[in-house]
C-alpha cells in the first residue's frame, strides 16, 4: 500500500508543474510580516543528530524560535539535588544561537511543573525546605540561561481539568503560594526574561467546561496582587481535529487573559486526529488545515483587536509527525503536526503560511506583477479554498475507497497532502 502510494505520488508529480522553490516556504518570515514576533517549533535533543530533521529545522526563515521539549525539565536539569546538568539544554540553546536558517530566539520550558520531576523532589517537604529547593532550582536555571531565554514558562499546568490545584509536591508544601514564590524568584533572578504561566485547555470554555479558565484567571490576579511578575500566558493548544473551538471564541478567551497579563502566545500547538483513522482521507487533512487556521487566525485577530502585538507568537510542539509526542502517549491518536512522517508538508502547513501572507498583505496581484512570486505558492497549494471554505475547482486526489486502486488525478496538493 505504501509503495503504491509512493509510486502514485511520484507519477502524479511527473505530469505537474514543478513545485516552487523551498525559499517560498517561510513561516517565521511571514508570521513576522503579519505582526507576530516569531513562529517557532519545539525540539528535543535526539533530533539534533538527524540531518533530515535539521535541514528542515534550519531551512531559511521557517522557524524563528526554539523551545526545548524536555531538556530544561527539572528531571534533566537537576536530577540530584544541587547537581545541575546543562549539556542537553545548552545544545538546543546553541542550535538557536548558531543562526543557520536565521538566528532563533529561545522560549524556555519549564521551571516548575508537576511532571518531569526527579524522584528526590517527589516527596514531602516542609514549606521552608520547599522554598529553599525552589529558590535553588529557579535561580540556577535563570542564571545559567540569562540573556538567552526570551521567555520562561515559570509555572506549567498548576490547575487540573476541573479547575482544582494539582497536588504536586510544591503545592503540598506551600499551597498556591508556590506559584507566587516561583514567579517572584524568577523575576529577581532574570529581570529581562518574559515570565509565563503555561497550560492546556485554556483556549476556550468549550474545551474546559469546568471552571479551569476562571480559576486560572483568579490565580493570576492573586499572584500579581501578591507582587509576583507574570508577563504572559501560554496557550498550549494540544487540540483535536474537528474539535477546535471557533476562532472568535479562542480570541475572546485570549482577550480575557490580556486583562490580567501583557501578552499571550500559542506555545505547544498540534492538532491530532482522534481517533487516527487509516486509510486517511482528504477530508481529514482539509479539516485539520481549517483547524490550524482557526488557531492561528485567533492569534492574528487578537492583535488586530488591540492594534498591536499582544498574541506574540506561535510555537508548534515539534513540526513533524515523526517525532510527535502524541502516539507514544495516546497510541490511537496522532498525525498532529504540520509536516508528516516523511517531512512532507501537509495542507495545514500551506493554510498557516497563507494566513500569515494574507495578514501581511501579500497579494496575488503583487505576485502577478512579479514583486512577490511567493504568494503564488499558497494558491498553488489550494490553500485559499480551505481557508475561506469556498469551493474552488482545484484538481484533487481521489480518496482510496478501500479497494486498493486509487486514481491520482493530478495536483500540486500531492506535495501537501499525504494520503494512505
Ligand atoms: O529520557 C528517556 C530515555 O532515556 C528513554 O530511553 C526513553 C524510553 O521511553 O524515555 C525517555 O524519556 C521520555 C522523554 O519524553 C523523552 O522522550 C519520558 O519517558 C517521557 O515521559 C517524556 O515525555 C515528554 C512529556 O512531556 C513528559 O515530560 C514528552 O516528550 C513531551 O512532548 C511532553 O511535553 C509536554 C509539555 O512539556 C507540557 N505540555 C504537554 C506536553 C505533551 O505532553
């Protein structure tokens, strides 16, 4: 099946105009032109040794920011009390600094989380001991990466899906004061970094029918009233295809948070098929593309509403399905990323790129006049019809009806949509 699909893929390409050069695909470049500070990706250390991954990661202007997926987690940074291991996190920081394909900023993740803890933290401490532990951990992280982290996820996921504070060792020792304490300590240790609270299911009440959003807002107000510095809120946005809240709803939730903090960001975006059906269908990829468009559109709308940069950036939680966290944690779900397993860009990729181009005012007319050959690329990939929902007579791939024979009519979409 895979071989047939691959053959069909190449046969279909043979009769087509050649895809436009890679230089036209620059998410970070167009995100910036559309008013964001960056488009970034999360990355984990084993990928740094994969040349194919690195070439996509470093292609010109694609990603303007990196977030370490695991390297800065407590377990990896301070596996033994007061013993700090920096090599993996430094390797990612150095990749950002090296500037191949454009210098990247570093979003740092994460100082205090109930997961990813070393066993020595997973025990009972007095309040005084926990303050001492948090101080040493946060200070060392902040000092080590000072000047390198544009932003820190200081506290991650302190509140569960029902709006209840998680029973982490930090909470058990200090109650919710551990949050203010962490933000205060981070602000003192690195006054120049943007300090974030980061969580999932904050995107809309539709995703958290309980009081998670209102409890989180109240918690942030309390932290600030107690003198803690919180600059931003990260909306992780681990979402499911077909179950993404409407763009307007996500934008209005972000606006609610902007009454409490200065900025928001999409920090861990991926949209998984749940359940993952095989063989996949074109409709699945179109829905995923629309869903990515809703999230990115919400961020752009927030900025329009404020006349400035308030939703500062979008980070995907890795860019290729090859390394997505989803199948290892939720085996029946997946294919959540913008690139597939084979580093082929999906329809969702072109949708996101085209949204940035539209917001940046890159017009088809300019392309025709030869002033911007790049906007043609998005249209060539059939993106317009997906973004706007308008039917457009693009040639299409026939879906496999299960009998094994499938006719690929012809389309440059073959480069964007993986079927099979
Ligand atoms: O490091 C060991 C390695 O030595 C061993 O060979 C391997 C065998 O399974 O496990 C490795 O550790 C795993 C690590 O990922 C690296 O692959 C851990 O067991 C595993 O728990 C860890 O999962 C990470 C998870 O956070 C927990 O820290 C995922 O990669 C990572 O994508 C996920 O990211 C979180 C964000 O930090 C917060 N928001 C939700 C998001 C998704 O769950």
